[in-house]
């Protein structure tokens, strides 16, 4: 993770503190985030796809078993969804939930939110490590 130069100390500390039932939201969909959520803003330079720069090493480090998307991604951002699915390792369970439920998970169940420099509607991805919620 540190070799990639993407994950800073804050992100490493957050991942290290997560338990098996914690959820982590990666990227920025413009969703309001509860004030008690751990929030990290990642500056992506050089126009790289910020979501994937962060997503790939975090998937590996958390040993993610499940990924949750907002249902809206299917219609609002199908290309973003398709690209994201290409980055998911085989065997990971994928779930789509209504956007209202997605926001609820973000604000009540997630350990923290990593906001990248990307500003794509509905591009947030919830990662579930270990035993699913």
C-alpha cells in the first residue's frame, strides 16, 4: 500500500482500526456525510482515475468480501459501474441497494468515508470486509 504512494498515513490508520463488520465508503458521490463519520479527503494528481487508485489497494488490504453500490449507478453512471466492476477481484459478492438505503449505510454503518478527487454522481462504493453486516 505504501509503495503505491496513494494511501497516506490517515488512510492506513483507518484501515488498521477497522473490524470485520465495519463498512468503508470509497470515492465521492456528493452524498452528505454525518459529522461523526471518519472522513479522509484524498487529492489525486495528474488526472488519474482517483477512485481506482484508492480502491485497488484498499480492496486487497481489507480482504473485502462484499461491495455495495447504489441502484442509481445502473442508470445514471453505467460506464462508471462497468469500469468499477472490472476492478473487482473474482469471488467478491456485489449488491445493489436503493439510493436511500445507500445513504443510510454511509451515514450510520460505515467506519469512514474516503473522498477522492473524482466527482462522479453515485460513484461511491461501500466495501465490506470480513463478516458482512
